[in-house]
């Protein structure tokens, strides 16, 4: 296999006079940053784990390496105007070292820590008065027992670090179950925290971008529909919120971005409980609940992220349609017999308005393979279209009687 | 300089199960096809003249070669699901040879000839009843004299092949001037035609996409504002047209695409004369007057072109805003002292809604360096914003007293 620019960098990939952004990570978020970099005339150098990874497939300057290796990181950031990430897993000590060497890392480890350690995040958000569920550090079975009683057994136990998409989160249903789990995890060296399990009405996501100079622009708050801990759908803007509620959520995202010194895009995942909101998680990068911005907003989260980390002025976050719905395309248990192009064709034939985004990944159960965006004017109709399109891409069959209707 | 995949191809660039499109040509049209290919999950192999050309900068599978060399073409199209172009200059005999070898070339030479030879195009359009200016083949000074009299001296002389952006077009102001010019050009071996120089009110562009299977979708007709033979602005949809006029222009573009067997995107450039329309030129590829679709249409011309040449169903061409204006960024006589990033920053600071697209090219007078798209609701305001943004990107200064106002 011929790998372009392996371990060397490719100067021809970078337009004269325009900034180079080093992106650490090779997933779909880095891939979609490249889409926007092309149009901005900027360029990206990707530090990728493999030459056929989602982002490496589509970039002209790819370095194959390990993001936990300071040498590989140094090669990737050499000559870049800014360095950013498509995940939160680069060791902060490496980032501190790069910063000490004069590298422009955005967001900085001083902000990233709040997206990496859930206990540190909860404490800090509590300090700035952001609404958070009750929480506690869990360093022993006793801590767990005390907290269990405090919240009347409504406990959500979390690994402080490394969880994603429902991993690293547990809902023990008894005091004893909690104790056994805590003992096991602590013995495995997993740092833990617990928080009150809220009976939420739904999940929301408030996204915002902030520049190193301090400019901040939020997008409208969206509803995030989850299944098994994974976002399956985002509805923008979130239906059924009063102007006051919207404004409160947007202001919260702005104040979190400012208080934590976030640069680039920040996603503030929220629980809605009886019209009140509580912060669930933070992500300091483009986020699944922001994919709708590619079609539904003047400035997509990927363009905004690049502009923010370069300290350029931010773009308008106005919406382009009354509603935009994003539906994720996840690998099903069994790959459909119909080819992926065959599935795209069927979806487009039925829905010329469906915008299919695919990440260049092989099919695997549960894997995020792509998403579908649909802009529209009616929330339920737009949701139905996006969901039907995504379902067909996943399963190779419709979730309604469409084909039957057509055949009769 | 390290050139990725030079002369070899890069299999890692192509997602499993998804089509590969070979694009002959390395300009901004190929570059913007790559933007859409990334999101579709398809992939592009570019046959480029140089590794730092506009499209080669942003693609992971680049072959450096000469599009007039059949060997280079064969290497570029090897294994591709479809072959398309960002210009009309590939020799048709090479395309015929590739087709004979089983290569899927879209559009085909049988259609391309009408975009390559203005006389052949005029004759065919006349046959299908499309409105065209009066025209004649000019094979001698006598032919020219006869035509001069026929149109009362309102003559536009054109090279049958190879003209673009005002090149290869002449407006002689006397019978003698015409004769001298025709004699000179014929002696240089330039095949000529002449047509009536129309006193048009404005120029329009009717764009459409068609698949090999025959699906056709037009975009709304746009107004194309020209200066010195170069498109400087496009307003979508064209203001001040009745529904009947719009429909007529769209139907014309559809019928031209069908009659000529065009596949991919077709631009039908039109003259408007007292509410009537006449075909000026054809382009069988994405076109400058279609750049507005990146922000203003559900499906951009670049995505639609890829879908069309792959014979996939076409996407919705609905607009996303009441008006979208595209303004070209052309190199001025003198490059501004302010850096290109500095100019972007100033534009974005004033206009957060301005969408800047840059092509990765070095500054050169008259060169198409990029464009700005602005979506809005008021035509004049949106035009002003797009024009002001493009002007600043070209000149490094505002075309109004904005700075003065700010300073006072």
C-alpha cells in the first residue's frame, strides 16, 4: 500500500499564505474539518493511526503515528499555526510540553481537563453556579454508601475518565450492587465519581464556539435523542422550548465556555427535568449533536472550530431552515446484503432532500458510519424523513410500509 | 518537495464499497468536487498538472500528469467508477479511446463537442428550436462581409474552440476591421464563427443536472453579472423575472441537457433581450454561476455533478434562502499589502454571514482566487454585502466609507 507523505509531511498540500492546522486524531470529526478547511483555503495536517482511517483518506498531508507519543506529536505540529483534536485522549503532559515549546494548542489542557475528568468538571461547574446534579467523589465503598443514601438510591456511577457513548457509566439498582461494583472498579484502578440519576424529560445539547480572544457564539439549543447511551438523533432547534428557556441554555453554554477558558467548539450536554436544565457532560470539539449545522446553519461547527482555534472572527450561527434533523447511521448487528451505494440510491430516490454524510468506514455493529441531515419546516415530518433515511442506510429496508405501498 | 502518490495511485484514499471518481483537471472545480466527495463518502482521484495545484492540495489520491497524454489518462482512470472533468480540454479522440476500452466517461464526447465547438453548438441548438442569436460559419473574409451586412454590423466574432472568460471573442466596429481580423485569425489557423451581437439587458444562467439514466433537475435561474467577459457576481434566483419567464428558462436548460445528451452539470448561459432569452454559451461541468448553490441550495452543484456522473438519483435543488449572492474574488493589478488571512479576518469581523471560499492559489492579476457567498432576504442588501466582502478580499480596503465611519 502506498501511503502518501508517511512520516514526512507534504508541503504541497498547504496553500501559500494560509494557515495550517494540525489535527490530532483521524476520525470523522477530523474528516469533516477537512471538508471545511478546503473551502476556507486553509489546510490540515492529520496525525493518523492508519493511512486508510476516516480522515487520512481525504487529506493530502497525513502523518502516521501515535498520539500518545511525544515524538509523533512534535512531528505532526511542526510548522502548524494551530493544533487541535478530534478526541480528548492526548496526554495533557504532552500538550503542556508542546505549549512550553511555543506550540499553539487549542483548546489548552487547562480547559481540556474539564472534558477529561468528570469529577474535576462537576466541581468547577458547581463553583461557577452552573446547574449540575448532586455528585460526589467515590474513593471507597463507604463513599458510595453515603451517596446512595443521600440521593435515595438514584445513583449514576461514572468512571472519571475515558467514558463515551454510554461506556464508563453504570446504574446500580441496589446499595449492595453499588458496593460490589465500586469495590471491583477501584481494585482495577478506575477512578470513580457518582452523581444523582435524574429522571429527565429529555436531553438537550447547547453548543457554542469561543476564540482565544474571547469572542463567543452559541448555536440554537438542540434536542438530543439517545438510545443505549448513543446519540441517534438531533433536532435543531429543540422543539417546545420557550424563548426564555432557550436563552437560559444558550447563556449557560456561553458562561461555561468563558469560565473554563474553552477555545474551539464546546458541546454542553444537558438534562431537562421539569423545564429545568442540568449539565450532563462536556465535549471540547465538534460534537455529534452539532452535525446538523452542516446543512442547517450559516456556519457549520467544523468551520467554526477551525476559525476559533485560529483566533479568526466567528461566523454567523443563524439557522437556514425552521427545523433541521440529524439522524445517525450506526452499524446494525448484521450488515445488509444490499451494498452501501445501493442503500444510498434507494434513500435518495425516495428523499431527494436527504443529505447523506458517510465517514469512509467499514461496516461494524454499533459503529458510527455516517449521518443524514434533513432541513424542513415541519418537525415531525422532518424527523420521519431523517429517521427513515438513516434506518434504510443501516438496515437496507424501510421502517414503514413504503415499499409495499409502491408495489401495490 | 514530497509529492503524495505521484504516478502511482493511493488505494488508502478510497473507502471500502464506495465509488471512485477520476477527475481530469486540477482547478477549483475539482477542488470543490473533493469537498462534496468527502461528505458523500465517495472519493476522487485527480489527474493534476502539479502537486500544489488547487485540487491536488486537498486530495489524497493525486496523479501528476498531462491530460493530453493518453497514457496519463489511462493511469488516472484505472479502476475508477466514473471519469469526469473540471475543464473541456481533454482531446475527444482520447475519450473515445477510453470509452472503447470500457471506461465510464461522463459527460461523453458526443455531448462535450457542443461545449467545445461554438459553431457545432449553435447549429444543434438551432435544430432543436432553442433560441440562439443569428450566426454563421466564417471560413473567409467574404463570409464575414456577408454576415456583417446581414446583422447590420452588430457582429460578435468568436474562435470556435478554446475561448473562455472573454478570451477568443472580438467585437469589430467596422466592416474593414472585421475583414482584417478574420484574415489574420484564419491565417493563424483559428476556426471562426460569427454571431449577432445582441443588445442584451443582462445575462442569466440556467443550470441543470442530468444523469445517464435521464433524470434531470434544474436549479432556479440566476442573474450573472459580468465585467470584462468574466463573471463577477451571481444572484440567485435572478430578480425581476415572472414565474413564466423563470419556467421558460428552466425548461430550456432541461431540453438542452436532454437533446444534447449531457450528463453531469450543464450551465446554459443566456442573454436576456426585452424579456426574451437567447443561448450564449454552454458549459458541461460545475460553473462559476453555480457556486451560490454551496450555501443557497439543498444540493450544491458539486455534489450534484458527482451524483449525476455516477448515475445516482439527483438531490433536491430547493433554495435555502430568499436570495443568495455569489461574488468572485479576482486578483487585482496589485496584490494588497495586507495578508490574505488579514483580509479574511477583516471581512468576517464586519460580515459574520459572509462565506469565504478560497482556492489555494497564489495571487495573480485577474486570476480567480475564490468567491464569497452570502444568503439573505433582501436582494440589494445581500448584493452589497457580497460585493463589499469580495472587494476587500481583492484590494485590502473597503469600497465604502466603513472604516471611516468606524474610526470617527
